[in-house]
C-alpha cells in the first residue's frame, strides 16, 4: 500500500472520530446548512489531525477551527501540545525579497499563496513555504478523494434502494 | 538544504533557479495542467505560483461542495437505513 493510500486510510479513521464528536455535541435535528458546516468542519479537523503537528498548515488549520467548536478542543490541544516542542527548533529565517521590477509578480503571487495555505502568513522562508504548500496539497487531495468516494457511494445506494 | 539557506540569505534577495526547478518538478507531478502544457524547464515562477494558488482554491471549493452534497444526501438518513449501513461499513 503506497503512502497516499495510507494517508487516505488515516484520514477516514480520523474523520469518523471527528464526525462522532461533532454529532454528539450539536442540537438535533440539523438543517442542511448546519449539517454541511459540521461535515466541513469535521473533515478539516480530520485532515489536519491526519498530518498531526508536524506541519505549520495542519496546526494553523486546527487553531482556526477551534473557534467554531468546543468539543474538538481535546483533540486540538493534544496535537498543538505535541507539536510545540517540535516547532521550537524549526528555523524560520527572515529572507528579504526585494521588489525589483519583474520580481513583483512573483512576490504578489507568493503573498497570495501564503494566504491560501493555513499558517502561510507566518512563514518567511521560501523553501519552507514551498515544502508546506506541497505537503498541504497532498492532504487536500486525499480529503477530496475520500469525500468524493463517500458521496458517490451514498448516492448509488440511494438510487438502488 | 542548509547550504541553500545560507546561500540565499547572503546573496542578493531573489528566488534561486534551483528552487524554481525544484518546485516545478514537484508540482508537475501534482498539478495536471502544467505537466501537459509545456515540456521546457523554463516555466516562469509566477506562472507556477498562480497555478498552485488556483489548484488550492479549486480543491477547497470542491471540499465545500462535497460537504454540501453529503449534507443533503445524509439529510434523510436514519440510523437503520441501508445507506447508513453502507456508509458505516465503508468507513469502519
């Protein structure tokens, strides 16, 4: 089993956990919008939890979602605590990227990328940003793949029943 | 890696060619559009960054749509329905 499949497997496990956690904490019945937000939230937390504390994006995503729920706090705390020590030694050297003519486009798009990757605005080192971006994309793809599969299965069984 | 970092901070502030080539190579594997469009190594950094940003935005949008779709599909699922059973068996 390759790495990508392992990522998806891990994501599924975490997603079940977060879905249950959220499910037991919200007031039923939910309308469609509330349910959608719960699904999105649980999915994002699960994706970040799959990566756990090893990346900036995963920890930024967890702390970003914290304000939307109190039930996932223990999960969030555990992940953030585990990662705090790991991050202490990470180098985030400030490199000055001067705005020299044609570099303006690159700089602008780098800023845009920083705003799209969770926690990207905290990263000053370009190497680091690129690594985080690539990592984030892999996990985003896994998230999409899994959710797509679940949605497809559900609609198929619905048609058959 | 540490060489690159010290080289970067001591020289004039610019993205090195190494970094661009590195990024493009890795992104080519992940981004379908860039890989098919050009074969040269001289894809501009800003183009790569733009494609990357678009890709991330699209993925996020898709997660949102899928959440919406799942919410609608699950709306009328009750505990004992076949859908619930299938989902449970798929996910467990």
